[in-house]
C-alpha cells in the first residue's frame, strides 16, 4: 500500500493512522489513553476517531503482523505501508485514514550567495537589519536515482570493503554531494614525500574557498576507518584538503575597446578557466595548467584585441611558509590543485 507525498527532501515524518473500527471498543479505549494518541469523541462521549502514532522503519524484514510500521521512500517521496497481514496497514474510513506531517529541508536551494538573506521569516524585536556576509553552503538534495545507481555499483564493486585507492575515492565521492573531487595517494602525505604505510586522501569540496574542512575531515576519517579492510592505523590515514596553488595572470593587451569593459571580460574568462570546479575544465587534483594551455585558452576566448604577452605567477602555502614560483618552476606534487588568483590586465589602446 503506497501513497505519494507532496513533499521533497524529507528529513522525517510524523504519521498518525486512524484505527477506529480496527479493534474492539475495550482495546480502542486503551489506545486512546496511550501516549501520542489523538482522539475525538461524539456528543455521547464515545470515541468517534482514534489516531495512533506509527513508527518509521528502514524495511519490513523484522516487522511482525501487529507492528505499526511504515517506510518512507525519500528518493521518490512516497510512503509505504504493509499488506495488512504480515504488517499492519491502514483501513478505509469515513474520514481520514491517516495523516502525514513531513519535516523537510530546502536542500541545495538553501545555498545562497552573500547578501541574499535580508529578512527574517517572522518579526524579530529589537533587530534593525539581518543579512549573510558570506555565502551559505552545505545544503544538498536527497540522493537522486542516478546517484543511487552509481553508489550501488560502487558498493558491488568493492563489496563494501575499502582495499584499493579507487575504493577510497568512490566511497568519499558518494559520501556527500558537496564533495567534488577526490584523490588517494599511497605512501605520501602533504608534508612527507615518503611516508611508509600512509594513505592520504585529498578532498575538494564546493565551499573550498570560504568554509571549514575540519568537521567533514573528522566524519570522513571515521567512515574510512570503519570500512577499511587493510587494518589501517588511524595515525597513518590522512584526510586533507588539496594544496591550493593560486595562479595569478598579468596580461598585456592592445585593443580599441573601452578598458573597463575589456578588463572585466578578460578577468572573468581567466577565473572560469582556472576554477577547479568549472564544468568545462575542472582541473583534477595533482594536475596544474601550464603556460601553453593558458595561452591557448586566451586565444580562444573571443577577446577583442591583440594579446602582447602575459606572465603567470603561482603562490601556495608550504607549512608556515608562503612560496611563489613560475608555473614551470612548480614542484611536482600530487596534492596540488590550481585555483584562480588575482589577475591584472594592462591595456594599450589603439
């Protein structure tokens, strides 16, 4: 017995089932006195309706014929009851057979840019203004069917045991939709080029520029240690962010277009090209663009004018030290990933 629910991204449900007519009067009176029951009486004082709170379960495998259980399919927004024989099911009534109160989240719709929140839901005394100085993040929609298929394939591939580097990467990618890129590096940590027995996992998230990685890091570490079949010691497992290499471009351009307009266009073009989450490029962890790729991209960016030259500078944090280099002089490091830095455009008008 299944019914669609007019709700999305369901966190939990409160389900009351009308059990009037399903029991003798004596049992109905006992139910009416139980905690959580909702009862209405007629003008004679008799019970006309008795709604009883039922419980959600992940499946009916352990349910018995008298259990008040139901299932919520959050992917398809559907409630499922039993068959009325092996598990209890609601009956048709003159009025409502059951009621569902769903507690939901806005999911990804709650991820808003800075300044998008400017009013509370209700009146707040003594509050002159309200706003979000930084973007909100962390909201995600309920897993889609396509992602569930992918996660299921990963579970079948690894038998839910983490052994290979690919197993680690697939498990962490399936942990949250905010995790965008993962790379597993064996025998090396961000600060030790040679670390025997160590397994490092570099994780790039949606909010890599503005948000703390600490909570996600701890959760991922517990998940990996729980599922790892290799007897991995906790101190040998390193969950880390990539080493962010900020690439700044100084471009020299000769054009007849107004400088303000062309500068904004060029800078936007460079930021999109160097964004590791860009759908067009999406640099992987351990892969950095070189000057030849930047030059080619600038030549295909529909930029009005003639590019006379450019310089590219890379900056990254090495422990407590900030280092700077040309792109050709960067050390080979599998933890590095390029991000957009601060760009300048020098214009000579025709």
